[in-house]
C-alpha cells in the first residue's frame, strides 16, 4: 500500500473562507466542509476531558482536491484551544510549466506578501515564495529541471 502525505492546516475560524479562496486560486474542488455542529453526539458512557465539544458553524474538517490528485485538509481550531498561526511550514506547489506556476503565484498573492519573486532556479525554470493573506507560506516551482 503506498504512503500518502496530506497537509492538514489549522485556522482561527475562517477555514470556509480560506478554502473558497484556494479552490478558486488553484482550480481545486472542495470535497468536504463539515461543521462542528454536524458532529454526532459522543457514544453513551464515553468519557471526555470535561470540555464540551465545539458547536456551531465552525469547520471541523475540510478537504480540497487539487488538479492532479493532491489533497489539502484543514479545520478551525476549536474554541478555547491556543492558536499561534502557521509557523515552520511551507506548502510546495510544482507545475509542469512556467505559465502554470506564474498563474498560481499570482492567484495566491492578493493580500499576501512576496518573500521571493519568481525567478529561475537550478531545479526549475521558475521558483518563488509568498505568504498568502491567511498566513500560509507557499513555494511555487514551474518547469522542473534535471537534478544534478
């Protein structure tokens, strides 16, 4: 059985907005958007940690399917849990062409910040980095080159 690695991001109550943006920017499809309010009640006799389960319109789990089969998952941090934003992680997108990389980079950028403009690199004809308006860092490559 092959191993699959799927990023799972946490947001402070705006997963629905983030995934709508990513679906449009990346030509992806939202496959799941499950609210905390949709969670079934815990089984009778189940012990909890004394905290009530999150309720309401917050997103417990979302799944985004990108073209080519990659998945991105996310959810809102439950109320009362700490959240310090995205730290120490970057999502990497690889495209077959420079034009595809340029399109994705431009689509993710509104309201964000370029940390490295798109430019040739030794591993791709085009590579750039940005942090989007939601605080997620992206590395975008277009037209890979043979590795030495």
